[in-house]
C-alpha cells in the first residue's frame, strides 16, 4: 500500500480481502480497501465518510477490521472530547458500510489504544488493548477483558497479558497487539520501541500462551523483524490466512530513501513456522522482493489524474479533520471542482497522499470565476500549522508558507489577465520543493529564483505529506479548479 497507510489491518472473507488503516488527523476516516490477491488494493469507501464519531475529535488511529457471523467490526482508537484516548467500535452488515458507531469501549486515565478482538479457549469474546503509559513515561501493559456479544461494553475485570521490558529491544513500549490461534497456542504479534517519525526504532516481536490469560512467553529471538537497507521501523500489523493455509502479515514501515515524507507504508510478508512452533520472517526483516501470493499482480499505479468528470469526488481525496471543506464536483463542461474558501492560515484544502519522495503535481485554476481577495492554487500540506503553496490572488502569483503557525509571503509576481493559470510543484527527496506557474501549460516560470524550498518541517511525527488544492479568502467565496494530477518518480 504505497503512501501513508499506518497500522494496517486485514481480514479475509471467502475470496475477498478487506483492509483498513490509520487516518490520524486526515478525513474521511479509516479507508476501506478491497483486494483479491493481497497485493492490488482499491479504496472502496471509508468507515466514517462524512462525519466524525460524535464522541471523538482527534487521533483516529489503529483500526482493526474483523468479521463474524455476517457482520464486520472496526475497533478503532480516538481521543474522546474533553478526555483522553479510547478504543471504540463500529459495525456494519457489509464491508463497505454504512457503519454504525457504538461508541467507546474502554477509556483509561493515561489512554487506551490498539483494540483487538479474540475468542478465548472457551469461545468467549474478549477485547485486547494497550494502556498508553508511554505518553506519561510509564509502562505499557497489554490488557484483556471480556466483551459482550453486541460489542457495546466490556464485562468483568481486566487482566494483564504482559508489558514492555525496559532494557530490552522493547524499550519504552509494546503495542499493536494482533492475535491468532494455531496448534493449541494463542500467538500475539506486537510492536516494540518508538513507532514513528525521525527517531523511530520500531520492530516486531511475538509471544505465545496456551490460554488467553497466560502465562505468556515472549520468543527468545525477538524481535523477529528488524530494519534493513530498504525499510526501517517496521511494525503494527495483523495476520491473515489465505485459502491455501498460508499466513501473511500486513504491517507498515518507512522506506529508507525518503523516510518520513510519504509516511508509513503498507507492506506484506509471509510468515513461516519452525519445528518449535515459533514464527519467523525471511531474513528477519521486510522483504525487498518476494513471490506474490497468487502468482500474478497488476502493475503498480502510483500516479493520479483527476479532471473532475465524475459525479462525486474520488475516494483518494483527503482533508483535515479540523477543517472539513465545502466542495462541489461539476461534471458538465469538461469537469470542474468548486472549493469554498476559508479564512484560516492555509485556507480550505483537499489533498492526496504522496507515495514516493519524488513527484510532480499540477493543477489548473479558472480565473474567470475567482472572486477578488481569494487565493487559489497548489500546496503541500503537513498539517493545519505547516504548509507551503503557490496561488493566484488579485492579479498576482503568490508563493506562501505557514511554518509552525507563522505565515510568510515568499514571493509575489504580477500576472496579466488570463482565462486560467496552471501551477506546478516538483519535489525531490521528499523535502526539496520547487514551484512554477504557466499561462499556457507549456512555458513554465519558476518562483523563488528557481531555488527549491526546504519542506523538511512539513510532516508531523505520525503523518506523511499530502499535496493538493487550496482556496483562501472570505467564507462565501469559491475557487474553481479544472484539473489536478500527481506523477511519481521511483528512486
């Protein structure tokens, strides 16, 4: 899953595979992906496509998808309004929804994250989760507690499975529990140490027990997945068994060449089992290449071109959970996207995941319909406090930046009246951003004297960079875009 698909989760139902992944602060929340071969994935919807869960307002992490008796369940992490992190659950009769939210199941004082459902040796249903102690320099127990069959409440007393061991590879935390049953054991694949950002040291460990309540034995050879020259900080995934009985682990890692800028990307590796009934990965690291599970897969498609000729916005578009934009797709007249402006520092925005560190983005802005005082253009986004972009406003090309909430104007160039203007962003190594504009889509005029801007400040600790469209101005103003494209170059 190229691009920012952290904490991926997968389930097989018949011949179909369904997956989801962390959204963090990007809406719509929790993408729903479908595949027939575990390799080629299509986004077919979202768990919460238009509204946030009523009880939550931020940190939409670590969804776990499961299926039982004709229903699909998504266990997810989110920050409770006025509170801390909780594990909630939503359900649907179809994998694509619509999903009904059942609210939070557990909310501990220091936070509860990474929920995972499992039935014990007696067939009773339990929720397994992590207490987020590392947020306060405390241990991180993995807890279990019985859950009612409606998945609306926990029952009885919680119990601890195990916790992080300071002084080992686990460092300050264990998290992301993913359990399976095999040969009379419960196995838990889990992540340890620092998960994200430039200081990450993540790895994958495994533990097992005859009974869900333990005692749990951690594998002496942990971590069973470390980094290599291609991928680093691998972890937080789930297991899935195909129809041939092969076990696969879907997880995330950073590519080493452009690291944090595309974000944590979804990877797949086969698990093999030794004579001692312990699992392992080839070379104890993410595979650089591997045989595809079903003997064939489609060519990788990283690029995107949207001329807004459909009836709705493509499901790959995203926006900030704190600044949901108003927009309209006009499929007539060759297609246009109308984006309502915002007076916030970065304006209204619609963005796309970036999938490598080297890419080029284009857009065309309709000037005839652009109101006075409104800026419309192309931007790279980290979050609402960190963005850099180019646009047209009141007869001027403007190169602007918001860095740690501080906005600055980097260049302003007058432009004569045109029907439309085109903007281009070329990025190298994830953080070298070069902007240009054109009035005929042929002759390009570089900004900032052709020098690349430093975009290393853009991505937050848990997210990759998005690139897309911006409209800034009075609340009732709109900006009209004729097209958008994103072309990636593989290193």
